[in-house]
């Protein structure tokens, strides 16, 4: 049972950032303890490679309980429970972003917590695991990293302008073996036209790396709200730009995302590259309203 003090929250300003950071740390401690103890129940969701562990479920339950104890009026939309909210102020949570890495013992996964107010993400927290580094941003107040020893520093995107000099990162849908529209055309295009492309298995950490300046940009389709929401405010508050594949502002329900350092020349080159790579798809499946595809059906998976 949490001993947190409940506070009324009718808008984002009522939420204390330190409360959210504390909950993320609690979840991280639980996740690492369960990993050290040995994972005994690893199952699948949308496909054989879309994993969920007992730690995902337990961590989301903890986050829900702790946030509800502090802000009982704020709903929560989590990956594992996946119950869409009915109010304008709600949490968006991925208890473990990078579950495959987590289950395999690879040290590149994260806890993701965002606060959505209306159409805008107003607060984002990503806890890097197992390093326990916190990355956080509040709309209009900048983006920061806090190390386990409490040292804090602001985040800034890099200033690369040319695609050829840009280090990029991306990911692939779980349905990649079933459909032609699986990000391989985009990946191939950017491998040939950029400094390099990394695929490391955590959208949360990929966006942290854009916000921190290590990567110039990240793109991916078929993202869910909990994959992207905290990273969106991190990148934007660090000086970057986040859009869909058409260059329109990203929104929570969109399935395409391009996050860059915000340099106009680079962002446009990335949009042009995505468009060029997708031009010869026989059956594009990403939402047509978010791409320049001549046709677009719906979703090919999560």
C-alpha cells in the first residue's frame, strides 16, 4: 500500500514532476529485482515475437497504483491493460519499453510515463534501465537527464544538417515477416544515404538518444501511444522536431513518427527519403493521411 498523499489534479499544473520520477524509480527497482530473480512467465501478444513478461504486468500495476494514490482523478492508458481513457487528462504508460531486450538480458530498455492534456503531451519521463538514468521534460521547461547520484544536466539535440552526416535509428513492426510494408524499404534507403542506421530495440531510448544529441533522428511506423509520448516532449524540449511521415505535427493516435534534431534541411531530407523509399510499395499499409502513399489501408500490426 502506498503512503503517498493524494492530491486533486484537474490540469497538468497540479502534477508534481518529482512524484512521477519517484514512481518511475519504484517501477525500475521492481523490474530489475524481478529480472535478477529470473523470469518464469514469458508469453506473446499480437505475434510470436511480441513478448510480455510477468515484470511488464507487475510494473504497470505498480505504476497505476502509485499514480492513483497521488492523483486519483487522473486516468491511465497502459500498454498491458490497454484501456483508452475517457477524460482529457491522463497518463500514458509503457512499463517496459524494449521487452525483448529485457527478456534477453540486453541492457537497453526503459520505463515510459507521460502525461497527456487534451491534444498535447505535457510531461514525459523515461527511466533508462539498468543504468537507472532518468530523462524528463515538462512542456515549456526544458529537458534534462538526472544520474543515479543526483547530478543533473540539460538535454540538447545535435546540430547535424546534412543527411550524409546524420546517424539515425529506427525499429520494425512485429508483423515485418507478413507484409511488404515493414520499414525495410526506408531502412535500405537511409543505410545508403546517411552516416548509418542503428536498430536497438527500444523506441523510448531511441528518442532519448535524439534528445541527448547522440542520434540526429529516429523514424518508425506502427508505434503505439505509450512507445512515443514521453519521447515526443523530450525531443521537442531539447530543441528537436517531431512529425508524422507527411511533416504534420505528431499526435497521440498517429502511427507514424519522425523525430529529428529540428534542423530544417535534415528534417526535410528525412521526409523526402521516407517518401522515396515508399514510392514502389505495392500495398502500403500505414495510414494514408500520414504518408504520401497513393493508397493506405490501415495497420499491419503493433
